[in-house]
């Protein structure tokens, strides 16, 4: 899709509801497969920002801060973006 059409997508920063796909591990491969599965389930006119994945990851690994840090690093690696919700609230664009 071209850049102009991508600009019309709904940008989602935080989601409501339960994550539709369980995240079972913190490795790069597991996080990449999880994100890929989530991308396949979302509507075509929607763009998930990395904050969505971090929000859902926290619901699975809030009890294990070390693994959650690793997952967050891997989310940044997979998406190529590390912006936080505060960055987007302050006008950050990718």
C-alpha cells in the first residue's frame, strides 16, 4: 500500500479488551510470530502502533519484569519502532 493510503488508516495506540492471541514466550522468534498472528487478525484499515503490543504483552508478563523488558526490546526489533504512548501524545510520528 502506498504512503498516502496508509495515512488514512486508523492508528491504534491502546486497545480495549483481551488479547486475541496468547504470548507464550519472550524470545525474538516467539514475539515475531505473536505480532504476525495479531496483524493477520486486525482489519485492513487499522494500524497497530508498538504500544498496542507492549500493552498486551504486559497483561501476560506483568509478574516477570525481566522477561517483559526482553519482550519490549523484541517488539522494538520486530516493528522497527520504540515510541511510547507519551511520544505519540506529544506529536511523534513514524
